[in-house]
C-alpha cells in the first residue's frame, strides 16, 4: 500500500517538473540552446544513472535502506522548492545566472533521485513477492497515469494562464509539496533487513555487496559482468531501448524550430502524453498477462522506431503536432512497466543494490546521446540524428530475446 501511495502522489508531482516537456521548455524560455538542452537532458536521464555507481558503494552493505531513501527524497524536495523560489525573480536576474542555477538545482534534483532510487529498488524487491509483481507494476502504472492526468490538467491551466516565470515557479513549488506528501507512505513501511549470501558461496554467485578479502566495489562490478550474461544483455538493452525516451526532449526543440510554442502548446503536449499513457496501459496489461515483459519491449521498440518519423512529418503541421505526444506517452508507459519488471526478474535480494547501480551507470547512451545529439542536430539537422537513433532502438528487439527471465529462487541462485 505504501508503494501505491507513493506512486499516486509522485504521479501528481511529476508533471509539475516533467523532464520531457516542462523542464526543457523552462530552459528554452530562460534563453537556453539545443546544446544546453542536450547537457541538461544528459544530467537528468544519463548522469543520474552514472552517479549510482558511487552511491552503491556507500549503500551496498547497509541492511536497512529506508533512512537513505527518505534522505534522497527530501533533497529532491529542497531542489524543487529552491528552483521555484529562484524563478520568482528570474526576470530581474541575468540570463546566464538563471541558466547556471537551473543546471545546479536540476543536478541536485536528479542525483538525489538516483540516490533514493537504489534504496527504493532494494526495498521494493524484498517487499513485493514475485507472484504479485506483474499485477503490481500494471496497477502502479494505472494509478500513476490517473494521477498524472489530474495534474496534467492543472499544469496545462497554470502554464497558459500565468505569465512566465511565475507559472514555472508555481509548478516547481507545487511539485516539492506533493513529493513531500508522497514520501509519507514510506514512513509506514517496516523494512526487513536485506539478506546477504554467506561468503562461502561459489565465486560466480558470491555476494558482491561484501568487501571481503579487500575486494573493492569496482572488482565486484567486474565480477558481475563476467559472471552474469543476463546482466550484460540487460545493459545493452536499456542502452538501445532507452534512446526512445531520450529523444523526447528534442521533439520540443523540433517544434520550436518550426513554429512558436506557447504555454498552451506545452500544456497540450503534456496532457496528450498522459492520455497516451493511460490508454496504452490496457494494451500493456494484456501483453504482460498473456506474454511477458519481453513482449512489451518488442512492441515498445517498434513504436519507438516509428515516432521520430512521425515527429518529422507532423512538424510541418502545427495543429496536428500535439498528437505526437500520444505516442510518446504510450511508449513511456511501456518502458516503465517492462524495464523494472525485467530488472527484478534477473536480480536477487543479495545483489540488487549493485545491479541497480550497474543498470543506471550502464545506460551510457542516456549520457552520451543527449550531449552528442544536441551538437549534431545543431550542425546536421534532425533527420540524420533521428535515423541513426532508430537503428539503435531496433537492436533492442534482438537483445531482449537473449534475456533469460525464468525465475530462480534465492537458494537456487546460490548453487
């Protein structure tokens, strides 16, 4: 119940600081360029995962993760409230100062989220039994989508009815308050300490979270990559499939390069993205129930490969361009259901912290692509960059077929 409470209020908060629409548009309104957008996207999507490598070294041997989860959440709240207060006086401040402060506060927001994410995955994995996970992820995404729809209507109203920068200031302050409420669910959790596999286990299945024999965290990461083929394929998969999400902020800059974007347009993009998430949940539910998470990723990859072409086509028709975000919403929902589900299938309680760190830091495309994409688009245009991205995304279909998601118990996993 605590996880569903958190999912609901996080969903209400997330639109007020949406990384695909609100934050990119705020940066552009503050005077940012496509290069600035690429750097910020790399921080929000890729950099957060990379930082998990370092956070995992600290959290790996902590049997109870709830205090660290709450610390990460409240650092995020601090960043959101500070950003909201900053924007109240944005017009009277130099543009470079505003952009610099945005980068600083969004970095704090993103990195503290990755710190909290490690603890969240560990607590979630040992709190939800495997038999209940498929039902949980679909129910969680359905509740989240409903909450996101409600907040999208309010966000749409605020961005179009209140002038800049007061509209964005109100968005981030509201997001901070809602995220605080979302955290209340975790206070009610009675966390069970993480079970660690004894050091007498075989080298392949040894506990990578211990530092026995002077072994460093880095050598534990290397051990995982050498010994677990599933994890290698999973890392390749999230790099390929993840491009479908990292492209979304560039659809905003594509629209801006072809026609003027108003606050009403941004609200419409966000609202339609949420509608796409809600409507598609019925499809993802059927696919998960009848097939597996792997089937959802196959459909996701095919859809993600089509969306860039749709964006280029609709960019000539301003009135129809918002329809693009129905598709991006459907794709985001598929990813949020399938990728966490696959991760819990291939990880175990004793190694989940380091697996979480590797899955975050291993998403190199989420760091490199936004940086390179922003530069390449400014020089060569959108078509070549989108075409290359499509080829990488389609590789995800081949990679997901290599994953073995057949369940092993903790005892079988050790033998």
